[in-house]
C-alpha cells in the first residue's frame, strides 16, 4: 500500500489542485488524490478539442512536478459527467454522495494512513472514520455547513418558499457534515463566515483555522484600467451560477427599478442558469452562461460593477477575481470575502432589494467613489494570491 507524510484527497475539481500546487512547493513527501487531472504538457497536445472541453481540462491542469505526485481514480467522475449530460437538472443528490463514498473506498484499499490527511467537505467521512487516531485529520471546508442556512433564514425572516429554494437537497448531506466535523482534528475555514457556521454547529474554537482563499493574480489582470473604461454602457456583472443561493433572484427583483433609473445600464450574468426568470424585467439583461476564462477576463475588464448578493458561500472566487480586475464590488457578509464596506467595496444585507438599488445608484452617479473602491480592491487583493495562501497553509501544517 502507498503512503506519504501528507495526503490530500478530493474527488472533484478546482480549488483542491490550487492547494496541492502550493503544498508540493514545501513538502516533498506529499501526494494528491483526485478523479481527473491532466499535465500542462498533455493539455498542449489536445488543443484541437472543443473549447468547452479544453476549459474543463485547464481547470484540472497541473504542472509537471505536481503531476508526478498525483494519483487518479476517474471512473465515477466520468459516470457522473454522463449522467449530468443526459439529465441537465441533476444537482448534488444521492448519486453525488455515492460517488464520493465510492472514491473514498477505492482510496482506502490503496493507501495506508499518512502523518497528515487533508480531506474536503462531504468527501472525507469514511477516511476520517478509519484513520482517526492514526493521522492528523484536517477537514477543508470549501463552503459553510448547510445546517447554518436555517439559522440565517431566521435572521432574514425568509418565507417558507424562499427557505425551500435555498435548502433544496441539503438534508442529503447533514449526516456527512456532522461526522466530518466531529472526527476532524482541525478544520480549515476559507472565511470568518465559514468559521461562524461551525461555531453555530458547536465545533470547538480550537479546531478552527481561518485561511482565506485567493486569486490567480498572474492571470486575472485587467486589460483596461478602471479609469480608462467607457462610462456607457454602464456594465454590471454577476459571476457564478444564476441561482437562489447566490442571490440572482434578489438582483433580478432590483433590476426593474435600476433600469427605470438608468437606461444605459446593462446586467450581465456569467454562469449556468439554475432559476426560472419568467416574470422579471429582462430589458438590458444578458445571460452568457458558462464562458471560457479568457473571455470572462476580457468582459469583466470592460465592466464597472461586480455584484454577488449571495445567501451562502465559503470564500467566493468570483469576488477575489473581480477585485483583481478592478471592478467595484457589491456583496454580502455571507460571501466570505475580504471586502470592507466603503473601503474596497460595498457590503449589503442579503435579500435587500433596496440596498442593491442604492449601491448601484451610488456607484453609477459617483464616479470618483467607484474608481476609489476599484483601485483599493486591486491593491488589497494583492495580499490574497494563491502563493500567499500557500505560505499560510505551510506555516499551519509545519506548526502541527
């Protein structure tokens, strides 16, 4: 059986590879286990593939050094992709939970306990159960725990319909989260918001470690600086799945009044559609769906505001990336970001249509304020690259 001083395991995608690329810089005895990844050398050989496939491969691409320290278990990943292809409405459901458990069982047959094991939320329960007391178990929470949604629903006095939309299928995961939180020796939180969700659930403070995520600052550089962007049309961007959880419905409710005030304003959604838009005013609203990252950077470099009125996150990539590209950011505390109100962005309360309208109006009418927030965001996000994340993570693990 294989082992290493440090093993990280994730059946899914993106953030785990970025974390692994940092860990390999500091720890020679390290292995990362995932379902699918390609070396950057391989990626160059398949440039003829359709752009959507290439973009997915880019998200899973790793440098040569990490490729040598990565093991793949691809079977259930491809089965899941096939099921998603034939059933577009498929979300995180019982099949997804089965996929994660299959992945862990296969892993446990091939590996013996490492000194330190890093697992991710809803993908670590079985390993934690078998390796408790044999490894230092670290749970990386990429999002706040779903049980916390009920507490937030009380805070915002949400209707039963809204609660149903925001908690759909969550109960599938409750038991898994509870076991992982109980068994973990340490819990990595991408933000104070994630930490708060753990405290609400009763997790001891001494197990919680906050290390915010970041952005690829080499890639996310504005093609046009904020002060050089044309004032019209006034472009507002929403980056992420167009879903209830991310507050897309709240933004669309606010859009009727925003468009009535500013007919030169445009609202652009960049992400997969997950809500019904019937009944909303969709004048000057554009749904781009999933687009390639290079195209997203070009579009955001011509935009003025990035808005994510989200209900529930971990540490939103979209906000870090928007800050790096020089947009004035409007979001909620639930975003789990580094945005500070009126310093490098605007913080609003989730569900407040009036606060969205006010924030957009201020940024539209007060150009100097918008530029100050944009430039402050570009300055502040420099401390939140993946490299700086890697240093903080290395220091934490070395302390163990």
